């Protein structure tokens, strides 16, 4: 479900280049072997194979909870088996009502029923052959409502503030919001909070339609009847089992206690939205509220009136079975330590980009490493290749799995690499925990870019147009929006993700198809294969390391910048609160990390016993776990990681140091002081672990 935002909005700053003569975490002998192993593994993923997987997996729409998902499950499992991986399927039963009907009428003036279907496109055989997923928003309520229409811009908190100041209320009305600037669950929450009886969310042509480029099938952007489906639930995981796994006999909370919308919410194309927006009158809009349709927008209310009617199987068949799949290569030396690469397997349509592309990257990385293992080169740590179900409904498959296996993951998961929407253009981006960023940059230097202009890193760097040689391209922070959340936000396991982007207007639509992919996204499937090459090399670099290759110097430096922003926010507010304790704790962590790196590089030139290595690595596994707290954020107990979280008022944007920054936003001075002290003590705990690991090498 991930939506990559424009890079200019990213928060990360560049970090200075460091001279790197060694492969961090490797002795000279192991580094020589590892270089050869990686050079071999990156030759193995194949564009032809990627194309074949993509064609099979995107043949038809495969929404979670449908028989089409059994087909993708069986394909992934049988492929992995045929390559010699051990496989496992975990089934969960989750509360996921499916729509039975979704209809919208303009009831005044000139009553008409709008045709919500996306419709076939002659040259796209997928759109001709299979019934499309109904135009609906997952977890929107069933209902039949009518009212005057009010245009609420993006439906953000500040948009409702603006409406208030204009004297316009959505109470008892039907709100119509455009997609963009926030996760759609936030739009549903705010519409409901302000009293709307129903919500329509439409794709404005200024967002991903003709304002941005030619529309499908002439170009890659959204055609006038294209629809963005998607979930409107805000928490992660099955809403009937908050915080625990949806196993067969799990206790379920009743619908009345679930955190899901209570109003019907439907997505709409701009072709249809124009039928409602064109006739609105009333207040003239603030200029930034004007979208890309060919008339002046007004907020209303009315005189246009609409009716929304949604029926679902909520009373007849609300629970559906979902399936996560696992392919396992047991480690030769540290079988109990695991590195995981995963991506979601479900989609709102044929899903060639979202997320057949990610699934294909996982498959091709698995094939590459399995082939090496068959030839006698097994990784030292266990590698797991996962595909998740029902991500699109709220990261459900990965969340239920993480809740199910949390003890084992906390003890033994070394890292999680996520693949979501990874091939829809030529532009590389990557991110994740700052402890794994140096590693991702280094691997990107080893993998050739499909453009033949050098390595992925070279092309990425060139495009970033950096002001100085000493700077690095920006990398993304883990906020929300994809399957890394369970691993990162809930358990504190270091994560990384990467992919290739480009102009795209078929997100969550019936036209996210093999045809779209072959014509626009990745015609030769080389970016699919390249993402898999990066994945395979990342996995091996982590799995084969003598000492786990986290970089806690870069981690601490990144935190230092966040802490200084906290400081200036406090100064701006003239509060009697001090951030110096946190800043000092982060500085201590940076010192400890620098000492650790130096001791590590030195120790690896000598011979360390296997037992010592085991102890060092098990200490390293604890560092980021120390920066989580069991009771989670005050606002959201499931979010235990105190470094990054999705912004609860946006859903897509990232909030850094969320325990502190949420308290700042609330204006809660004593809360801020409490959270600063708490966070500083957790940084000190992480520092102590690093010092323990350093002492083991002396
Ligand atoms: Zn996705």
C-alpha cells in the first residue's frame, strides 16, 4: 500500500562520507569470500524470470480473502519449494467484511446514478477478462445515507479548521475529499469526527491524472474513470484482535469496540466527482483548494445532494482466511539468527506494481540465494523469504504474524527487508533504520543500474544533484504504510526498504496491470531484477557477517539532528524544559558506537572465538530493542519504537522521536519533560549494550 512521497518532502539530511577500507563486520578473509559470493548472487536474478512471475501473479485481481489469493499463495510456495527452500504457510482468520454493492447517486439537481466501474480498456487484456474488485474502501461501514455535498479539500485536520472559519459544517452532510497529503484512514476519521454522514474520496487530476501527464492507456497517469481503492482503517492488524494474533480460537472483540469507521466511505474517479463538484455553490474556496478539473471549485454545502449506499457481508460472513507464506534457508553457523525479506502478496486489482513487483523481488532474491545454497554456499544465518496477505487492508498479514511470533522475532530477528511497489520507473529510493543505511548504500554501489550509467548508487547520486562530494543522497525514514511496521514499530527490529519509482496514476486501480507495467513501469523487468539483486546481496551481507554490520555511529548522528530539532521547538515555545539530557545521551551513544566500530575493525584482524562472536552479536541484537518501550506511545500502545512512527494525524508522514514530539504537539510541558527523560534513559541503555559488546572484544 506504500505511497512514496516526493523526495523533497523527506526529512533526512545527508551525512558525510566516511573512508571505508574494510567491509564492516567482516574479517579480511571473510570479506574476500563475501565479495565473491555477492558478485555471484547479483548475477542470478533474471528479468525474464521476473517477467514470468509478474505475468502469473498479476493475471487477475487478487484481493485478500478471495480464492484468487489461494492461487498466488500456491504459486509462491511451489516456486520456492522447487528451488529447494523449506516452506511454511500460516493462516489467520481476520475480520474483513467484503462489499456486496456500492452505489452513488446525485439526487439533486438532475438525478442520476453514477457509474462507478473503471471499465475495460481494449489493449489491456486483464481489464477485459476478469471482473474488477468493486469500487470501495476497505473497512468503510455499510449504510445508506444522503445529504448535501461539501467539498473538504484533502480532508485534513487543518482543512476542517478552515471550513470552520468559513462557517461551513459537514454535519449531516456528505463530504467529498480529494486523495493526497494524508492516508485515507485519516480522511475518514476526520469526516466522521466532524459529523459527516458519508465520505467520498476521489482522485483529482491534479494529483495523479491529466495535469501530471498523459493518461492510461496513452500514458501512465490516471484516466477519468480510474479509481484508487484502499483501506480506511487507521490501526494496524486485524481490528477484532488488537495487539494479539488472529489464530483460530482467538478472543474477538465486538464490532462496537473495533477502531473502524462508522460511516460509509467510497472512492471515486474524477470523471464522476466532477458530476458532484461542478454544481456546488456557496463559499468561494481558498485558492490552494482549487484542483485540476475544468471549473471553479466551491465548498457548498449543496445545492448538489448525493446518496451513498454500501452493503457488505458484515452480518453474514465477516471473517476471512488469509495466508502468509515463508520460504526458509537454514543458516550453516547461526541457524537461530534470522534475516527476513518480505513483501505483500495481496492487491486491489491485478497489482502488477502494488505489489506483484515486491513479491517478484522477494522470489528472485530467494531463487538466487537458493541456487547458491544448492551449489554448496549456504548463508551463515537463516534467511526467511515471506509474502504477506491483507497488507492492503491495514498491514494485517504481517501484523498478525509479528504478534504471533513476537518472542522468537525479538530474540533472533537480525533485520527485516521490505519490498513494496518496487518497480514502476527508473528512480531509486531507499531508507529504513539509520543503522542499516550505510549497508544499503554500499550494496547499491555493487549493483549495476539498468540504465548502464554505472551502479545503482551512481545513478541515484547523480539524480540527487548533491551540493558537495561529501554528501550522501537522502534516505527515507520508516513511518507507516507497509509491512515493516510490525517488525520496526512494534518490535524494534532494524529494517530497510528500497525500490524504483516513476510517474504512476494506476495506484490501487484495475489498470495496475501487466500491460501497464510492460508499457510504462518496467518494460524489460530489469528494475524488478535489480531490486532483487540488491535484496539478495543485502541478505547475504547481513547473514554472513562475523559481526552484524549495523552502523550505530550513523544512527546516533541521525538522532542528534532530531534532538536538535526538539531543542529548537522547546526554545520556540519558551518552555522551562530542557533537552540537554537527551542530547548528552545521544552523544554518549555516538561515542560508544565509534569505540565499538574501532574495536570491531581491530578485533576482526585477529581471530575471535566463535563463542565471543556469538556473544557480541547477541548484544548487538539488543541495541535497537532498547529504544522501544513495552507500553508503547501514549497515543498508541502498539507503537513501541520511540525513534520513528507514522504521524497519527497524517498516516503517511513520519514522526521522529514520537514520544517527545507528540507531547510537544499536545503542548504538554510536563509530558515533554517526562518523555525526554524516558528517552534519554533508553539511549543510555542502548549505549550500555554497545559498551558491553565492545568489552567482549578486549
Ligand atoms: Zn503495497
